[in-house]
């Protein structure tokens, strides 16, 4: 779904072009951290570490990554 008008999309694109790569990376990182916090706060506190990681990965990457990758993330102990 895209509810952004072409004019607004052009304005946003131009604004991003004026930013340094560092500024764009900081914005992207901040948005990811916000998404992570929202997802984490919605998960039950009773989940194990593995269950929490799997639920997080499924919420964020379902349909983007194969299930084997999500399970590998959940099982990773790094």
C-alpha cells in the first residue's frame, strides 16, 4: 500500500538526497530500533530466549526469509 502523494514522495526524496550517508544511516537505524522496541513490547514475558527470538524474527522477516533462516536466528547463541 502506498498512500503518499507523488509530490510528497518527491519532496522526501529530495530531502534524503541532501543528507549525508551518515545522516541517512542514523535515521534508518533509529527506525529499526523503534520497530524492534514495538515488537519486543508486544511479546509475552513468559517466552524463552529462543521463543522470543523466533517470534521477533517471524514478526519482522516472515515472507522475506525462509523458515530455516528464522530458526537459525532463534537458535544462535552469539
